[in-house]
């Protein structure tokens, strides 16, 4: 179930789901995954950054990473416009060599 549209300046209710970290992001976070409670991708990433503020490599990796939200690439879209759904998944994919 998704988050209801934002009407008349009202703030959307937060959704809960899972952030999954891959490769260098997993190493920097010190965990393969953790829960989120956020309405948008920007909010979820901001909260994750705050949670890992004592791990400086985490912020560096996050800044270079690409993201999938429920299997859909985010690309260059503004993270504040990407709504998160209850039970959803955010995949954090740092750049890596090879294929």
C-alpha cells in the first residue's frame, strides 16, 4: 500500500520498509539492511545518514551510490519526489568494478 498524495501542503505519512546495502555500502553501514520510516527517499537517506553519522565512510559511499526503490531505478530524479511505500525496499548500490 502506497503513501497517499500530499494535498494542500499536508505532509505525507511515513511509510515503513527496508533499506538494503550492497558491497561498499554494506561495509560502510556495518549491516546488510535496516528498517526505514520515511515518506520519501530523501527522508530515508537523511535518517540513515544520521544513524551512521559516526561512520564517515558511509556518507562518502552514499553520495556516490545509485538507488532502486521497489526495483525501479531512481536515476537522476530528485530524491524528495520519490515516495516510499509501506513494506517497500530501497536498494543502495555503490559503484563497483566488473560485471
